[in-house]
C-alpha cells in the first residue's frame, strides 16, 4: 500500500478520502503474517473530518447492490453479492444454516428391529436423511398437536433378510412414503374399539385425508433426495420394521433440519502487483501459485511481464508472498463488499429458492422487530 | 575361607590359586586366612565343627541331619543350591565360590566391575507357565502324599476285605480346585517353595481394544512400589528395543511397571542336556580336569551355562561363532544366546526362560543378508517372518548378546564391522505408544500420558463386542480410522478397531469457555454423530435354588393394579423385553422367592402363591437417562442356578464436561457447545468440529500434534493416508513436514497449514490466520453423566444419623476439616453451627444439670427424666449432634463417664 506522507496530502481533502484510507475502508489486507483491516467501518461519522459521510443510505444501497449468479445447478449455487455489508451477508448465511425450515424424520416407531444397529442409532441415521418435500406446504407441529396430513410425513421401512440369504444393505430407497399416514394401530382399550368398530382403526397419526389427494402435493412431490444412503446392514434372519414420522423444524434445533449441507461466502480476492514483475521473477511467480492466478504477457522487446489473470481463483495460500521480499511485489487483498456466496442445498429445496426463503426469514424478523418496537 | 575348607579344600595355596594369584587378591584374602589360623581351623573336619557352632539349633531335629551335622547339610543343600553335588563331591561348588570371590574382589578393587542390578540382561520375566508349573508341582506332591497317607491307613488295618485299589484313594479335584482357586483369587500360596504372592492373576481389561492389548504386554515388578528408589524406575539403556520407553504408568508404579516393545519375544526354557554335550564337543574343557591354577589362565574363558560353570575354553570367539552358526542353521534353538564377556573373561550361554529378546537382521561385513528378492517374496506372500528366521536372515538376540553385536539403525549406516541391522526403529515402542503419530517430535512425558489415556478411549472392543456380556462397556457409535496412521497401527489392527474420530480442529481462542484445555464443540457436528457413544451395563438376576428343594420363580407381570406401571416393560414371561425403554424404578424381573427356605417341603413345585414373597429387582439408574434393554441372556451359574443377565444400553451424545483427548497426551473437557452458524468458517466453507485453545501448545511442546494436523490436512486433500511412525522419516514410514507442506500448497492451502477464517458471528475475517485441520480425537470414558452429583436433604447413615457419603448412595458433600478450619479462622461461627449440626445430625437431648449425664424424655409426664438421678428436677433440654450423643454413650459403655457442665449461653 503506497502510504502518502501527510505533507503531500491536500490541505482540506473535502468530499474524498485519501487513497490509502479509501483502500483501508474497502479492502482486507492479507499480509503474510496476519490479515489486517478486516473490520467494516460502521460509524457514520468515521470520516467526518474529511467531509465524507459514512452513513448507510438506502438509496445508495439499492443503486449499488447487485447479485450475479455465477453457477447454478440442481444442488449448488454460487453467486456474487456486491455492495452489501459483511453483517448482512453473514445474516443470510446464518439464516440459511439455522433458520430456514425443512422436513426431517423426528419420530421413529419401531415394530421390530433385530439388526445389529441399535434403535437410537438407527433413528438418528434416519433423521439425517434429507427429504425432498417442500417445507412451505407444511405446518410446524407443536407439542400438543396431533400428527395430521398438514404437519407430518410418514415413511415406512420394512426389510427382512431371509435366513440363508447373503447379507443385505438397507438403502434409503427402501423407505416408503405412506400418504395415508401411519399404519400402526394404536393400542386402545377394548371398550372403545367395540363402540366404533366400523370406523377407521386408530393409528399413530390422524390423517383426515390422503396426502396425495391434497392439491399441493402432486404424485411425486414427496420423496427422498438420495436413494443410495446406507441405513443399515442386515444379516441373515434379521429384520427391521418401522415407521418414521417427519416433521417441520429448523436447523437451530438439530442439524438434520438444516436445508444446506453448508452455506458460506468468501470475499472477492484482489491480487495486485505492486511493481512490475518481469522475466524470471515473473516465471517464478507463475510457478509459485498452485491455482494459476498469474499469467505472463509479452510487453515487447523480449520482455515478459506477470499479470494477474484470474484473481478470483485465489485461495489465499499466500504462496506468492512467501519468502524473500515477495510481499513488496504482490499484495493480496479482499474486497469488503463483494461476497462470493455459495449454497450447497441438502435437497429439500433448490438452492436459489433457499436464498429467497432466507431473505423472507430475515424480512419477517425485521418486521417482528418493527412491530415489537412500535 | 572356612567354607572353602569345609568343602574339602584344605590347602590355602589351592584356594588362592583358584581365586587367582594377583597379589592384590592375596592381600584381600589375608584376613580370612588369618582368621582360620586363629580359630584353629585347618582341616575339613575342623571347619565343619567350627561352622556347627554358628548354626542356629532347632529344638526339633531330623535324624539324617544329626548324623552328618547341620553345617554340612546346609553347605550341601542350601548353599548355592543350583550347583549340584554328587556324593559330597564339592569341587564344582568350590570353583563356583572361588569365581564368586574373584568377582567380589574385582568389584572391591575396581568399581566398574560391579554388576548393574537394573540391567535388563540380568533380569528374567516370570511367565505364566512357570507359575502354573510350580503350583502344579506343589499340588501334585500334596496329592501324592495324601494318597500315601490314606493307603497307609488302609494297609495298617488288619482286616481288609477288598483288594487295594489305589484309584479309590486319589482325592478328587485337589489339582483342579487348587489351580482354580489360585487363578481366580490370584493368590499363589505354595508352601513347599515358601511362596506367598498376591495379585498374580488379573482380569484382562476390556475397556477398549488397546487397553486389552496393552494389558497383555504389561510386566509387573516384584519390587515394593512404596520404596522411594530411583534406580529401578529409571530408563535403562539396555531396555532399548525390548521394553517400551514410553509406556509406564504415572504415580507410585512409575518406571516399575513396564510394557513390552512391539517385537519383543520372551523366551521359554530350552532343554539343557543336548546343549551341554554340544558345548563339550565344541571344545569346552570340563571343570573336573582343571587345576585351580588353570582356571584363570590367560587367554582362556570360563564357559557359563545358565548360571553354571561348565568349563573353560581356549578360543572363546571361535567357540561363540560356532554356536551362533549352529543357531542360525536351526540346529539349536533360536532363542539360545551366546555372549562373550571380555571383561570377565566369560562366555555366557543361556537357554533359560524369561529372557527378553528381539529379532534383528543379520549382516555380513555390514551387508544385510535380507536382499531385495527376499522382500519381494515377502510382499507376494511366499515368505513369512518364520522363513526369514529359518533361513538365517534374521535372528533373535537377547540383551546380553546384543553387547557382542554392532547394530546399525539402517542399512545405509552399516560399516564393515556391523553384525546386525535393525528391522525398524519404530519397534522400540510398544503397542500403546505406537498409536501416537510423530511421537519423536513430542516431549517425552506427553507420550507417556497418551499411553495411559489411549486405554481409556472409547471405540471398538473387539469384533464380537455386540455378542459379549461385559459388566460395563463403552462403545463409540461411529468410530473411525485415524487419518494419520503409523505402521504400528496397521500391525496391531487399530485401523480396524479404532477408538476415536477425525475431528477438524481449529487452533484458536473462542468464547472464553476454552480455558484450561477445555474445547469448544460444534453442535451440528454432535447432531451428525460426532462423539456419540453407547454405554452398556449388565444387570444380573439369579433364580436361586434353596436347600429344601424350593426355588425362586419368575411370574407373569400384573397388567393392572399397583405395580402395573412399573411392570410395563416386562414380557409375559416376567422378564424385561429387549428394546424396551427402562426408566429408574422400573421392574426388570418379576421374581418371587419362597418364604420358607430351610425346612424341607414335600412338594416343592406345588407351593401355593402365599408361600412366596416378592423379590422383584428394580433398575436404579440416573434420572432422565433413557436407557434401553439391549439383550436378555439366560445362562446358568456355577451352582447350576438359572442366571438371567440383562444388558442395559444407553446412547449418549457428548455434553458439557465430557472428556476428550488427542493422541498426544492432551486431554480436555468440553467447555461449551456452540451452534454451527456461530462457528468460524474458512474460505472453502469448512467449519471446524471443535476449537482448541492455542495455549495448549507452548508448555506441552507437542509438536507431533501439529504435524498430525498438517499431515491429516494433506491426507484429506490428496486422498492418501499419511504416516507418522516413530523415527520413520529416514525409512519412509513417516511423511516429512516439507513434503506434507508441499502437498498442502498443491491443493491450495497455505504452506503453514493456516487458513483465512471468517468469524461466524460478525461475518468479517478474523485478524489472524488459523491453524486448522483434522486431528484424531478420542472420547475418554469419563463422562459427566456418570459423575455429576448434588443433593439437598437425603438419606442418612443409620448409626450416626449423618448424611451418607458418596455419589452412589446419594450422599452429601462433606465440609471437611480444612474447610472447617477456614470457617473458624474467618469467624463464621453461625455457618459452622449450621453446617456441622443443623444440616447434619441435630438431636435434642435431656441433660441433667446435677450429674451431667444424658436423660430421656418421658412422654407420659411430658418432662425429661434423668435415669441416673431417677428424677426430673434438674433437666435441661439442649441440642447436640447425634454423633456426639453417640460418643457419650459409647464412652459410658466403656466405663468412662462424660459429664456435661452446662452454663448459660
């Protein structure tokens, strides 16, 4: 960073920050020993002495904020969020991990389990299986609620390894969705069962109608995301018969409800060559970087110069500023208001929808704050 | 000198010749010779008579001893009992004594010649076979004498009706019972050999796989543990490669309890006869043929065989090489050792049991006998270790013989004088220390701590762990194989029966709940199964049979009524059903036992229900724990009673205060559990499983842990398990840090292993690069759930009426004498009063002011009465601790009268 001597500065630098302070405001400096200037300057009057207003302006934000999708496939999305504060970007990340709801198996009813894997562990494994069901179509089930078609998805698993057969692996595709709710009958006293013998026998759920008959669930809307997750292994003669009830929840309670494998961002890397790096030095620099950030270009007269070709690829291994005086030639920086956001969906919702859901959650939180304050 | 004379060497000259003619020896011997003259001892007879006066007389006497004198019998049978004496032929014993004397005087003159008693070569390990054979010998002889006694009794009888059948008199089961008793109690009481040893047997530890293996390599000392000596506890240079330098407990047994190294072999007894004759045919001159003078002739070496003097040999090196060649050819046992001691001019041949030895590659003039093609054959599987041994490529050397060898650490370091090459340097460590990656980069006590801690780690016990009925079993739900392995791990099988998980660790400070080695854990990791464990406990119920042919019975549970709720988990057979959740106070066996257990009943099966009383057993577990009946086993115990065992399983996720440790002796408790979104994350979205405070490093100096982190990180990114065997860098059994770092750089990580991290709370980058990567973490068996304890008011001891002690009895927390002293010093008298009396055992007593003794309260008269004065005139009511009242009464029962003198307070 070129430091400007105070003597050379303008007398009254009105309306504009000196370049080095502007750099400090907008960049994280990744030196070889430690990163500096990592914090955002929040205080509105931080640069008041220089006549610069540092307050947050909504119209500025609206004008400058940009989202550019870099990559989008079934489960992953990578997009750039430009012109936003770290606190807000982080809020989205946190909400994605912990507060966007999904459906996950919460209750497992065992009818039989003679496998080597204990009930609790099996239940835990089942809980972590991602379910492809739109959580927006379901309601939360509170403690006093009875499980019904609006808050519960029921799966059945009944596998048996016959005696004499080789060992089998139970995969998640053997979990079968029961749109009509639980098939296990509730043990009731004889007196009550006699009185309404004609009506449907009581089960562990009270579905008023089949979930397939509801308009929002089309034929294939509820399924498991992956069909090849190993649930258990069965030896000859072993059997598992169970029913799994999935309910709506958030990742804060248990990681199984987290809709993302992970969601994170990184700040846009900026690699700056502080001086011309030429010839052998240039080649050395190109060779140093494991992710090929640098390229060599001909500047004529047989001279070759290193250029920064792909700064985005930088993983901050700091190889290029290691040793000798390389730190004087190359500067690694991060742009503070440019976030490369990645969401890896676990399958309940497509990643782009997850983000909008996260925004909605944040919105409702803000509304909550406003309504609480007023 | 007198003893020499008593053994028949009457000439002083011969004695001196036998010992050696060095004038210095003569000078040392002079006082003894002088004493002989003063005491008038010249002949064997005189010597024996002189000794006879020194022998302690017993009041009773044996016939044979009387005849020849006790002194002679002691000299013959007790003195140097290992040298056999045939027909009072004492010469071998004399030579032995002479050699002993020579050594003694050598030691007096020259301090260097003193033998080191801690030298491993001078030690023998006692094996189970030897112990059992001693016990068996004793029992067999006892049985024989019993048989003899009873047959004698029978034969003495004048009128015998039947023919003598010796098998009738064999007392049954003497040997079986004797062996069983000794093995089950561990008390080895063999009177014949004056042996009284306790704790000879131990129940093998089944806490974890490593605990089991580690336990089986353990060597227990015969020293007293309480003695404060440093010698036997210190690390002996001679235990190199034989005994693990790391694996020893801390505390009183430190350095005394040892563990075998990885390749150590403990010898068993080899037959002596053929070896002795072989020695003679190889040119050992018999002792009998040698005069005293010849014994110590220069250039001739004494040949000692298992502690006996066999003779002497003029070409010691020649003889030793000949024997070694025979051993390599497999003609004599591979564990026979030949050791030429130049200093003592002796050749030691040992074939006895209990020596520790280890295999080494033989080298000829510095060139290894194991060639490339041998190793290829080994890899293909044509050749095994035993083939190497049989072909004379590898041989076992014991500690003594190692002194005759020049052992090169690596093939490349061999010089022409080298005779052997180490197989692998990491084998100097034992099983427990072998699990540590890069132990040679750690401070040595850290490795010792890990050796103790590895045994407490939860994981797999054995392949049959789910079929076992252990009384207490800790299992990890998702055990993993360490990312950073060692060769020992592969050899032992720890990669298949691991006890830990690879956790991504960030070395940074976080939240303040990580001080004093505490670790911060990621809640999402725990949700996903990190550190989850299963604890199973065994409950046993016995369906007892009684002397009057009645027996307990197990009946159908009541489905309605008072106990129905507690009997929910019972099946119709009255036993808890597997898979049921069992809560505290639940009945797990609905058993009844007959009221009448002594008087015989004519129809034991048809007893009425009224003849039984309930003998249900209830589960007493901690509240809030949801335990499950895992399995129910019906067996029979040793008295043929039906024995029902219930295995209660509880799955636990890590909680605050559970103990974890890495493989470098760095233990810590879980300080706090934090949501994943609050956790820091890296540029690649990696979020650590746990955070460790960097203050754990400077004082502990566990560099190995840092290298493990680097190696683990490189391993994950390049997809190859990295190695960290001890001293393995030169031989390629451990990856070098430079190479690891290069791998890291290749995959876009920092050379130093430090990542650019964003705070999960503020969202901005941290102002430091964070050292982050996977480290293998063990969950130790100490868990808060088993230890936490608090009580308000609760049960009291019947005798003193004070609160009970200990967690298992829901006891109170003691305000001890030191705490009391503090309160006294502070002057908090009311607090002392409250703690020591009001909250403990307050008791109201009636004290007679006249006699000072305790009275009683008469409820009819509603007044206190003094039982001594027989009236209630001077009674005062006061409070004192019940324990105090108890003391007064106990004193009174001993005829001591404690009188209370009351004054106005």
